[in-house]
């Protein structure tokens, strides 16, 4: 796909997601990617192609008060580490343990931050199951292999919020019909489960459209854009 077609496809998909989730508008706080753009952050965001964990950390901390969060399929746990630094109670749930990276870029200061080898995040070395959702206020799934439906099911069962950046459908119990994008299927599934779900976008390379539902996670009253 050319860059132009790629952008057009992403925009069309985003608009379809807004249509699917429009029924839930009344139930959710109004913080969309568009607001961020209008607030003049777009230029800054365009520079942030590589830093998806940092961007998601910033989005989460801007929109939610610290809470008990599970970083499902969290891999090396950088997102959980950043949230922990911001006062959140963060746990990585992933069957394949990986240590934290030894450095990362702080997008607020532009500085490279070194992580001490002794630095750790709370890590549950197990596959995620729906029942685990009881323990958390917010379930985050960034490329959470095979866990997206289970995360939505946990939110429906226990009232926790979720934030998903889905990638592939492999190992998921729901296969989208031909011609329906995986994100659309997930959005429709979440709406059917009664979730107040909405799309949002972060400016990193690749699949950068997320789906969120605040659930019982405490939302910040004033959004500092
Ligand atoms: C594509 S990686 C994503 C890692 C990280 N979130 C990121 O965005 O770079 C997928 C991760 O899913 C984890 N995973 C696979 N099956 C899982 C399951 N049932 N429950 C939780 N994590 C799982 C893998 O161990 C791997 O770390």
C-alpha cells in the first residue's frame, strides 16, 4: 500500500469505528484524538513515531487517575514500569517473562533514561484469563496476542476498564467475517457486551488505533491538553 492509501485506509477505518461506537457516546468522557489535535499537539506527536509505550503511558496518565492496572501481554514491561513511576499499581501478565529494557527515551525531557538491572515490575508469569480481571481497575492490551476478547469479557464481567491496541486475530475465539476489519469486529463485540467503547489514536508507526472503555477506572475531571 502507498503511504497515501495507507493514511486513507486508516482514516476510513477510524471513521467506521466512530460510527460503530457512537451509541455509547453518552456514557463516556469525551477525550478523543481530535481534541488533542485541536489543542495543537499534532505537530509534537508527529515526532513520536517510535515511542508507543511512552505515548500510551502519557495518554493513560492524562486521562485516568492512578489505579490498579494490568499490562496484559506486556512483554518487557516498560509500560508497567512507567505507570509504576507515575504512582500506579501496575502488573504485567505474560506467560513469557522478559526483563525490563536497560534504557528508554523520556519523551517529556528528550533524555535517555538508564534502568538499573535491579529495577523490576510486578510480573505474573501466566497466560491472561478472564477471571484475572477481577483484581484490576484497568486492563491494557498493547498487541496482546490472543487476549483481546478475553479482556473485553473481563471488562463486561467485572466492570473494569480496558485499553486495547489489537494487532492480529491469531488465537482469538472470534474470527471477523470476510471484509470486516479486526478492529471493527472487536468494537462491535464490545458494544454488544454493553461496553461504552470508543476509538482513539496515538501517533506511533503501525497499527495505532486503540479502543478504550473507562469502566470503573477513575477518570480525570479536567483534561490538561
Ligand atoms: C507481540 S508481543 C507484544 C508485547 C508488548 N505488549 C509490545 O507491544 O511490544 C505479544 C506478547 O503476548 C504474550 N502472550 C501470548 N499469549 C498470551 C496470553 N495468553 N496471555 C498473556 N500474554 C500472552 C507473548 O508472550 C508476548 O510477550
